[in-house]
């Protein structure tokens, strides 16, 4: 089995990326913001990825959940920060499946600003495993 890494932001000729809008989160900081993730890999090499919202907006105290869609070509996903900054006491990586979403809770006191992270997905087509890395954001307001 061959593993082929694909960085979606650098390989737009290979993949189609559907960018969702911005989820505004809650006003009181007690909500769970859901990020819906979907990937479709086909035998002709086309990879279609959808992350909605692309930039999740959380209030202080919110949690976040990454929901891998049931029809996705990947069975699991992994969430990792792009830098050492992570706004939750539950350290990354966070892993999830179609039936058990990845989740981060217990926000660090005083967390605010933009947090860049990666979503890694794996899909197998014709015996080849394609590793797809996409890089949306979390914005935490005041």
C-alpha cells in the first residue's frame, strides 16, 4: 500500500475544497460549535473536501466538535494545531470517527484570537492511501 500525502491548500488542481462560512458560536460561551467535515475520493484521482464552517468562531468557554460525515470516504480524522498554541486544556491531537466525533473542550482561561490547526483525513482508493491535510481556523472572541 502506497501513501500519498496531499496538502489541499497547495494542490488545488487535484482537489476541490468547499469552504463554509464563519460560525458565530455563542454569545455566552457555553455552546458546542460543530464543524462538519466531508471528503470524497474517487478512482479517477479527484478529491473533494468540505469543511463547514471553515473558520469556526467560538466565544470564550465554548467547546468544538468535528463531525465526519457518514458518507465520507475516510473513516477517521485527526485534529492537530499548526503551532504550539492550542486554546483547550485537552491537548491535541484529537481524533474522531464517523460515529465518535473529535471534540475539544475545557477552554484555557483567557484564550482569544486565531488558532490555526490541521485536519488530517485518510482515504483509500484502489489500494492507495491518500493522506489529505487541510488547514482551517478557530477564532475565539472576547
